C-alpha cells in the first residue's frame, strides 16, 4: 500500500516532467480513438457492402473468337449468336457460389380477343424486322404472326420503380396466371380487375424454322401507370410491340411454365457471388451446364471497389496515421521515461539502500505510469469521440473528390453485367447494361466495444513499453554507487 501511495505522491512532486508525459499520452490516445473509430467503422461498412453487393457476374461474348470459328464461305443465313438458354440461366441460380440473383423474362406475342394500343386493321409492323437464323424476314412468312404485345416476368418482389411504373389499382401478380396491365391497355380493351384474356406467344425453333403457338390465359389483378418516355419521336408508332402501353407484367413462373427448353425466350439474368474468389467454381458449373467457351465469364470486382473506394482510402489514411503516431509516440515515451529515471537516480538509490527490492521500486514506477494512463484514457477518449466525426467527414469528402476526379472510367461507372439470353432461333440478343456506381460518401462512426478494447490495449502497451525502459535502467544502478556519486 505504501508503494502505491508513494507513487501517487510522486505524481505531484514531479509535475513538470509528468505533465509532459501526460500531454504525449493524451495526444496518442486521442489520435488512437479517432483513427480506430474511422478504421473499424469503415471496415464494417465495407464488409456489410460486400455481403449486400457480393460480386456481380458478367457474361460477355468473345466476338473475335466467335467470328474466327465461323465458316463464312459455307455460312447460310444469319448465324446463331452464342447465348445462355432459359434452362441454363435458371439452373445457375441454384449454384452454391451465388449469393443472390435477379431474373427477368420477356416474350413477344398477340391476343385473339384483345388489341394492342396503336394497333389497327392495316398494322403490319412497319419498321420492325425480325430475322430468322435460316435467313430472311420472318414477317414475310405466311405462318408467322407479327407480335404486337410483350409479356414480362421478373423474380423481383416488385416491378414498380415509382418513376416509369406506378401502381394505379389492384396489386402486383403473385400466382400463376396473374397479370398487370397498363391503364391505356385496360381502357383500350375495356378491361378491369378480375377480367381474363388470352396472350399467345409464337415459339420459334432454330433447326428447321418450325414454330409453335404457346397460349397463356391471364387474369388481371392490377393496373399500373406507365410513364416511359419515347427515346425517339414516333418510335411507338413504328410497331405496337415497341409501345410500353402494351407491356403485360406477370410472374416469372407464369412465363416459363409452358416454354420448351429449345424454344426462344429472351431472359435478363444478374448473378451476385458471395465473393470474387467463387468465380472459378461458378464458371466450372456454367461450363458443365453447356455454356459455350465463347461466353467469357468474369466479375465486376472493379465496380464494388469503385463503390467503396472512398472508404478504402479513408481506412488507409487512418491506419497509416495511427501507425506513425504509435511509433513516434512510443519512442517519445521511452525517451521521457529514460530521462525521468536518470533524474530520479538518487531517489532510487535511497529506496534501495533502505532495503526496498528492485521489483517493488519497479512496481512503484509502473503504478505512476498507469495512473497517468488512466487519466489520459478518460479525457483522451472523450476528446477523440468529439473530433472523430467531423474529421472523418472532412477526410471522406476529400476521398470522394479523389475518386470522382479519377481519370479511370471504371472508377465512376459499373461495367455491363446484364445477360440477355434466349432460345435457339437466333432471335436472342446479347446486351451490356451500364449503370452508375453510387459511391459511398457518408460514414457514421460507431464507437463499439471492440474499438474500446483496442484503445485500452494500445494504452496499456504504451505504458508497458515506457515502464520497461525505466525498469531496465534501474537494474543497472547500484545503491551504494548512486549515493557515493551524489555526495
């Protein structure tokens, strides 16, 4: 007890030196609070985004390799573009590598008892050419019926985006055979909630150019408003099929149920892997399902890193600054401790001459350092938490500006990751969609138990380093020699 009491009294006796030590400890602990709060919160946000975002898979056609594989001299008609079939697209959703996915299917058709908005008796689909793999225009085939409507299905919970599509009446389709139609289509055909109508798809086959009519019986459960603008004036008048007013929304299962695997069906699929490291396994599964080698499979890890780039930059700055402060702070504390013990050499000599063991002298020095550390922890953590959020906001805004000004276009945009696949008729399209990456530009710091434990651990580590420097010096002093040098 005497040792602890004497150690606390020594704090008052050596005010000047101890104040300098306290200032250094306070600066280190306050800086540690700020940097660890930023580092841990940024890392947690990155991990959370990784779980939510995953790694989006891109399927891209290797055009050069595909063209080289064609025998142009003996090629007749329009070549069938490599694609994912409907069966392959759906099978990949069950892959263990896939964290989440989004599927959309759409097919063209007509109705025997309904007419499309803009359709008239002389409508021939002018301006729209649908080519067959065997060559020629399908519209010239007597067995071909020009589609005037589109049937769309999605695996998403909602197809209403609140901008181009808003729910007007009823609800969205949930079960087989349920559908939503636009207000214009409902008024044009005098349809209301609960009415039933037919939709017929002409399913094409690539081998001999055969076709098959696939009927759908749909029940109206909802009506929505469509505000899709025309990309080009008069575009909707080219064909009723291009008019969004003639889009019928249904469930994905409703569209897929009567479709033959070899038939034509356009699908858009987006897959998200658990992590980019799963890409090799995912590609192996895709190849096993028969996906052609001309379809290159990759992840858009660049898009994820572009989204969290400001956070990664902020975390890197905080970690670097923390490392510098700890190294310099530790060295300064060691120097101050060595200087202090040298000045207190006579005090140590008297205590040792009185019979106090080296371990007890060392314990007294450690107690002094612990007392100053605890004091600095209280005020350092309080001050650090006050300045951490404003400083984080300032640093993050600078990181956002750096990313925004990056000349690399992948730093600002997400590459195409949409798959548009279809059946073997050659009607399939392969498209690439461009979406803006919403980079993270705000971070709310979270001072949790983990951060608190790390701060205390760092403070104790600094105390240990400074104390060991003093203790190592004590072992070199002999009490008789100290007292003789004093006299």
